[in-house]
């Protein structure tokens, strides 16, 4: 299917699995743009252990949604806007596809039957 050529199926699965979690979506929102945030700073914002936040960040990193780098003793997490843009592009294509299908359905339902 043409819509899915932007990302392979395993990439799509990984990307949307990562975004399926509320905490991970929130982490992405917090680190997009700007300087990013340390894992410690992120962990302080959630009612969960540091290790749990690290695992969330690892899932996001595996999906390419964030990157981590060292700054002294800290691990800084930054959003990857290019990957977010690729996800958005796919969702826009899917929306367009479904809108077209619903329009076709509307047209069929609005067409009077012959002989009416």
C-alpha cells in the first residue's frame, strides 16, 4: 500500500507502540525543541521510579523519537523532530485516504436508486 512506503512495517509498529503510552507521549512533548531535558529532570516529573523513566526513554530512543547524549554526568534527552514529522506525514496520508473513502460512501448513499 502506497501510504505505508514512508516507513517499513516494523518501523511503524515500533513508532506507534512507543507513542501508545501516555508517559512516553508526555516525555516527547517535554523534550521537543530547546535544550531537551536530563533523565533525572524527567524522572522528577512522574510518580514512578528513575528506572521506569529510563525504560520509557529507551523505548522512545529505540523508535527514533528521542536521542540521548552525555553532558557531564547527565544524560540529556532531546526530541527528534524529523521522526515526528515522518509520523505526522503518515497520519496525514491515512486521514486523506479515509476522508476520500468516506466521501465515496457518502456519494453512493446519496445516489438515488434507478427506478425510484
